[in-house]
C-alpha cells in the first residue's frame, strides 16, 4: 500500500475516534417536542423546568397516576399562575436577602 493512502486512512480513523459520536441533529434537539395540554394540576407529582439555550420554555411533569414524565404546554393557565407565583416569591426572597445583607 502506498504511504499516502495509509496516512489518509490513519487521519480518517483518528478523526472518527476523536468525534463524540452524536449526530448534529440529535445534539440540538429540544427535550420536549410535543406538549400535553390536558394535564390537571392535581395529577402532577412534581415539575422540572428545563433551561436549554436553543429551545422555548420546557416544563416536564412527573404524573401521580402512572409515574410517567410528560412535557406540559407552558401556555396552560395553571402553569402560568404557578410560574408567576414562583417568580414573585423568588423576587421577594431576593429583596429580603438584599435588605438583610445591608444591615
């Protein structure tokens, strides 16, 4: 075999071994591609808010009834109320922490 062919094969094999193996289409995919819009608040065990740079707001809920994880539509009214309340509580906590630190 020619030395040039061997060198090219070695470079190609090295490049394949160095790459992390994920196709580009999978590395940029959002975790929630479909949203459930008929999930009641009473059936949710806990919520997880995912912060991903290239995706819209992603909210994953674990259901009480079957212990399944589903992506919840962030436009649901009770989700909006929950987020607003959580943000207000966080703002109040930050405000109180700041005023206590200045004493």
